[in-house]
C-alpha cells in the first residue's frame, strides 16, 4: 500500500471519528436542552398550580409539651398557621435546643396541616421576637437543621408554614 493510500485511509478514519464525536456532542447538547425544557415546564406547572391552591387554616390547638430543653411549643391562638416555641436561655445549649425545637415544631405543623387536608406545606418562616426579625427558611433547611439563625437571640419563636391544597 502506498504512502498516499495510507495517509488517505488514516484521514478518512479521522474524519469518521470526528463525525461520530460531533454526533455524540449534538446528542449530549440535545439531551441537556431537553432536560432544561423539562425543568422549565415543571416550574411553569408549579406556577400554574399556585393559581389553583387554597390556603388551609383552622383553629389548631394542641396541648403544650415539654421537649427536653424546650419549655414548650404549641399552636398560636392568634394565627393558626404559627407554632410557638419557648426555649430556655442557656447560651451554651441554645443552638441545639432551638434547632431540635424548630424541627419538631415544624413536623407537628406539617402533620396538623395534612390532617386538615393539605397536600403539602410549602413555605416556612421563623420570627425572632427578641429582635422582631422574620427569617425565611426553606423546608429543606428547617428539616436538615442548617438554618442560619442567631440562636442566642431566640426567646419565643414562631414557625410559620403555609399549608396548601390543590383545588
């Protein structure tokens, strides 16, 4: 086989390999675009669903319970969506205590919301009554106890959850 033919064959192989890589790249790009379109559709569906929800509230009341270092928690009488917490003021333990209290209180709030017929609880807030500061916290953050809150300032804390039901 002549040198020219070898070079020609090698060039054809490289061109073929290049075409395959280009095709793989196109397919990967198309898959990524499809994935993004699916995500966008999900977001649009959520926005559409928000227009078809009702806020569920009710006169929720539970017996106040003592949870370890937490003095108590219960549902607020002035706002049925709110859970109040009253933590002890031991600065060395406040982070752990408050975090556990928020998690437990939010679980109770979710259970009560589900009992009222909610599909899910989608939004939460903490209000620090010492500073009167409202801190937005995602459900995930609250449940993984990674909310960025200055625990040493917490006295009574309201945990808000919006219980929704798709109509």
